[in-house]
C-alpha cells in the first residue's frame, strides 16, 4: 500500500474555482465598464463552485 502524502489527498481541482471566478468577473467587468461588482460576483461564484465540487466529491 503506497504511503499517503498530506499534499496529495485533495486533488479535485476545486481550488481553481476561486481564481477562475475572479478572472471571469474581471473580464465581464472590464467589458461592461463596471469592474467592482463583477469581481465580487465572480468571487462569490468561485466560492459556490468550490462548495459544489466538494459536495459532489464527498457524495
């Protein structure tokens, strides 16, 4: 049985949801010339995506 590394136990990629949400929010914000609200919307979407990924993984 291989030794379990502490760093390898969470390899679902859900940590990328927050930066992805921020970049999507920034892109829409620059496009609509309304940056700050879209950054917060993207950040909230990233946290929501991370939560959903964890819930689906632990099902």
